[in-house]
């Protein structure tokens, strides 16, 4: 079962510091989740100035219990980066379409797309 997870950072003055303090651990766990197939896609959310203000991920777990187990160890949760977390069950149509080779994205970047 897929889940759309939207984590929004706090808006206090130390929010960015909290994010940066655990960012490497968050990215490492994300890579592990991607290798296992639990994370299908993720991105950082930016404000109009390009500042990181949250995250989005499409996750795939057999149960809500497994989703909660991930959240219980997610550095942006344990590090109090995400002030709010919204979770929606979802159904990704043809998820394999996101699995394109790196060359596809490099070409798009080169073409300015």
C-alpha cells in the first residue's frame, strides 16, 4: 500500500538548523528505504527564496504499522524538523515510469527542461 507523506518544517528561527543537523542521517535512511523498495520517490519542498521548508515522499509499506515504524526512526521526525506530518493513502499508477536512467535526467538538465 502506498502512502503520500508530507512533512512541513517548523517556522521558528532554529528550524533550518534542526534540518541541517540531521539531514545526512535523513538522506542515508532515504537511500536505504529506496534500495529496499519502501521509498519510491521523495523531494524537498522549497519556499519562494529556495529555502527548504518541508519534504514529500511516496512510500510503500505492507501496513500502516510499518509506516509508523519508519516514522518512529525518521531523523526529521526524531530531530523535530517536521512540525506537521500529513499522511494520505494513495495508489500510484504505473510506478515503474519513475525509474528512468540517470542519463534521461542529465539530458533534460542539459536541454534546460
